[in-house]
C-alpha cells in the first residue's frame, strides 16, 4: 500500500521532533521544547521551503539574541529606557515584516528578542547562558529536521514551482481579459475582482516557491537570475494592470472603440502575448516574436472631449502602453528561460536593479496607527527600586499580538495605540500602596 504525502510528512516531523528531544535531554539542556518548536515551525512541504524557513529562523534568532543582550547590557537598571528600546526594536521589526521580503525573518527577530529579554531580564547574570541555549537548540532542531528531510522521502520544489509559474501566467491572462471586457462595457466587476484576487494569490505562491526551488533544484538555481528578472517583470505587470483597472471608473461614459480605432487589434495582440507566455512555460513554441505596438487616438473624436475626459483617457492609455512594453519584455525573458547560458545569467545579474532603502509612509503609519477596540499598550511604571515583571509581560503580550496581527493581514494590520498613561500610572501607584 502506497503511503500518502501527508502521512510521509507527519512521520518525518514526528521523527525529527523525537530525535531533537532525545539529543537535548541527553545533553542536559534546559527547555528542550525550543528544539522541538524549531522542528515543528520549519516543517513544510518541500526541502527548499523547509530550508529557507529554517535558515530565516536561525539567523533571526541570532540577530534577536544579539539585540537582546545589547539591551540588557546597556539598560539592565533603567526600566524606562529598556522598555522604550525593546518596543522600538519590535516596531522596526513590524515595519520590516510588512515588506515584500524576509517576513518570517523579521517576525523571529521581534518575538525572540522579547522572549530573551523577558527570560533574562530578572536574571541578568545568566543572560548569555539563556541566549546561547536558545540559539543552540534552534540550530539543533534545524540540523535534525534537515537530515531527516534529506534522507527520508526527500521532495523537491521544482515541480510545484513550475506549476506555480504556469498558474501565475494563466491568472495574469484571465485578469487582463476581465479588465479589457470591463473597459469595453461588456465585462463583470465581480469577475474582475475575483481575477485580481487570484492573480495576487498566484504571485505570492510563485515568490515563495521560487525561493524554495533555488535552494533544492539545481536547474532553477542555474537560471535564477533569469527567473528573478521574470519575477520582477510579472510584479510590474500586476501593478500596471491594477493602475489600469483603477482608471476605468473615469471612462464609463466614453466610447473607447471610437476614440481609439486600433483598440481591438491592440487587445488581441496583448492577449496573444499572454497566451504565448503560457505556451513557453509549458514547453511549446509561442509563434512569432512580439513587435512594438502603439495606441492611436482619433484626433477628431478627441477634440470633442472635455478636459477631464481627455486627462482620464490619457492616463488609461499610458497604463496600456506600459502593459504593452512589459508583456513584450516578458515574452523575451521567457524565450531565454528555456535555454539560459552562463553569459545570459551574467547579463541578467548585471541588469538587476539594486534599490536602496526608502522608508514607506504607509508602513510607518501602520506601525504607529491607533489600534481600534483594543487595550492600550501598558507602560511599565513603578515607584523607585521596584520593577513589576508581570506588567512587562502584559506589555510584551500586546507587542506579540501586534506582530501576529500585522503578519496575518500582510501589511494592512492595525497599529499600536499609546494612550491613557495617567490612568495606568494611577492604577500602578494605588497597587503599590
């Protein structure tokens, strides 16, 4: 009888957790559950996904341990600066979690730092011991699961990645057709919304599997620069179609076919390009190579438009021209994915943009926005020579809740509300009396 995939993964995870527990207990390490947690949290469907998540958890633990030791070393006797510095670090991790890369790494950097500070805070003498124990047990769980995953029913991410690439191309094609029909006053807004959600989900799945396939697939890693360029271009196509979709609200009263005579031919050409991309990803020839195409506005019909209508039409046509340029470039990239030479990889690597760090106002406001219908963050206040760690635990519990909310909402979570300071201070003073 054949063993199902779910049964195999369950056996691998259970075996790795048992071995990790056994090694930790035989070494007389405290808290062997940390090694088991590392196994449980890094156990995913393929080797590449597990390795990537385990590496992010391991390096995140190292960064969090370094930050935690630094905070304890500098502010062990100053609770206000200690909690302010810790909350600032968690706020920075929350900001980085809302970004497009290494979300789990910054999640680990945030909550592990809180755990280390809360465990080592009351016992600062053993802070380094606690940090070392946390790191070595996390590394133990990573090592044990890696060996089990490699030796017992190994599974590669390549097949799932190729399926995700084809699914992304199909989702983009469907989104384009739904927006084009809506622009021609023949489509359905509900269908367009469903296509947009499907394209976003396919893009997220493709990004995750690309990271995994680069780790456990030699073929994908050899062409990684071309695939990364393809990923960037697909992201830009999604953004261009979203901008095009947002501009349709101002075109409802306009006859696009009359204003743009070659709109039908333009739509058929872009549709053929999306179909060609799907054929290339499935291993079939796409046909003719794409040629540049422009949208011609009828001058006589355009003169009868109001200034606002002219502006709205110009914006929509600019988004369509961006889409034409990107699909032409995408088809050229796909033509190179089938047979990528080392020289081609070097060209893609050199052409890859490396943008610097630019603060995002939306993500910053997400971190500091007031958390509606939630309890305010507790400021730990106590008379001199007294420090109540239960209040600190409540404070960090709220911060952990914020991390979970922001990660679950993918950057659209609720922020922190800081208020009612006098009320809490009066409460703490009465408790001390």
